[in-house]
């Protein structure tokens, strides 16, 4: 049986929201909500938080996750790769779950893990694109081939529909990733790509170097906390009732 680990990168010094992982959300640190959702996903054997901050590490352990202290990292994926090397027992599949997704649905994680079957080395998620999201650069779009592998990710509206409106093929990317343990280390060691730099999308590095990314469908829309205002929205959603 393959061993699946969810590793959550978290740092204290986010520019737009310093201390974000420890911000209070319904009486718990934000990072505790992410840990709890990850632990509820079926098929997950271990949940760990990768951080360079002792306060975040303590909050992670209090929430039931392993805490792995890492050095300075240029990206969250680099931090996850370092943590995966330190995690024992070693995982076969690593899910990179952002530490600012307190409403992540356990079913979305399960869908992502299932997408790693059949020799897939990297996978991610996508959902239907809403018409009002087509021109929004904050919403990353993805197009896939007939096998469900990504052809391209872009902040631009893809695919273009000559008749206007949103193509039935248009999907919004949900930024959660799974890797085989071996490919995670390979990916982290690859030099950044030109398209990655142009779009500011790290996943394009894999495509530029000739690797495939399997894209699985999800109903989860994604809800990252980037600002205090986002945190207020999350508080309102939790107060209205749990998202299962």
C-alpha cells in the first residue's frame, strides 16, 4: 500500500498578512483548521506542517499534525520538498496543501490522491469557470488534453471562444498539488521556466520541462486567505455552518 502524506507549508512573514497562520478563526489558529480538514481526508496516512517558525510549529502540533522545521525557502514547494525528505516513515505520495485554505474539503484531497493512480507523477484539481471569472487574472485557467493532462495554465482567458462567452472547456485551476515523492524532489530541483516567470505560475515549470500534470475535477471552489478581509469572510462562512 502506498503511504500518503499531506504537507502544509506555512510561514509567519507573509507580506500582505503577517502572522496569518496564527490568526484566530472561530477560536483556533487558522493553520489548525487546515490541519483538521486534512486529517479528515480518507486515505491520508500523515499530516505535517512545514515551517521555519517555532510558533507555527507549536500550533501545528497542538492541532494534531507533525511539525517539521525547515530552512528559508524560495517557494512553498521547496519547503514541502525539504519536509518530505525529513518525514519518517517516508511517503510515496505527497500532497502540497496551502496553509491558508481553512475551508478545504476533505473530499477534494481524496479526489486528488485518487488522481495519482496509474503511474501519474503529479496531479492537481480544477472546477467549472464562472463567466465573471473569465477576465480575472487572479483566477488561473487550465486546459487539458483528452486524457485529462494539462496542456497549459494561464491567467489569460483560455480557451478563446470565437462566438464569445465562456467555453464549455474552460476550467478554473484549484491550487492544490500531489506528487510522487521522487518527482517532488525532481520538480524542486528543476530550474524555473520562462513561461513560469511570465505567468508567475510555478506549475508551468513541470510542463516546460516535458512532464505531465493530471487534472481532476472537483466541486471545491478554493478559498485562500490572503488578507484580513478574506479572514472575515471565512468567519462568516463558518458561522453560517460547516462546509463538509
